[in-house]
């Protein structure tokens, strides 16, 4: 039994969910998202509650049941509240700036990283004196937002000795002790 798949999705007022030809469309105050689903999975909508149904107890159907319930729930949350990811650049001389949807990162290499973001993502950067530069990404699409944030982080992943690199705000890094010189 998929506990995630069995959980109902509450549809807030102002949000419409339509299912046509195995394509789920969610419209809300912040925008519209679509997701193709497997033809075996069906949806039942009544009294502002959407439930995901599977045809059998096959392992494949169980896996898809929970997957599509989570995807549709993320779509509903995205068009009502949206998603936000904050990243900070830890390191001497690391900087971030943006012009529109173009992100310019200085990460200690001999060159700048100029990163063109998709139009669905809104980016803001802040550099305050005495604090690490921050990059804030906002979008209604959770999958795309996570993928872009992971790509930005991969440009300079945090290293375990000094903690330098791009990390998510609030992320706890495992730190290692450096070399200890022996005395003779």
C-alpha cells in the first residue's frame, strides 16, 4: 500500500485541476503547470479533493501511484504559494550578480560563470557587507527549480575542509580535520 499515493490532495479555492488524455493541467493564481501521467493511473475529483487511483497491486502501479500523487500535489502548491530556494556563496572573493534572468557568478576561477536561467525562474542576488553573497531562486515548478539549483551548486560544490563553495542556506556540511603536522 502506498501511503503517499492514498493521501488526498486538497484543492484550494481559485485552483482548477483538469485531466484530459493522460495530461494533468493545474491552473492557479500564480500560473499554469502541466504534467503527462501514465495512462493506467486515474484521478477522481469531488468536493475540492483530488484522489489518485491505481488499477492493480502490481509493483509498477504502486510506484507510479505515489509518484504522480506527489507531482500533482507539488503542482497545486506551486500555483498557489510557489517555491523558493536560497543558496549562499562561501569563499573569499566569491560574488553573485544578476541582470534579469542572467546570473553572473565569480567563484575563484580565472573566469566568470554566466548562467542563463529559464524564464519560469525568478532570480535575485544580495551582497551585504559582512555576510556571504546569496542567490534566491523562485518558481512555481518545483522540479525545474531543484534542477537549476543543483546545476548552480555543481559549479563549485562545498568542500569539507574549509567549507568553501555554493551551499543551500541552512545546509549542514560534514567538516573534516586537516593535516596535523607531527613534531620530531
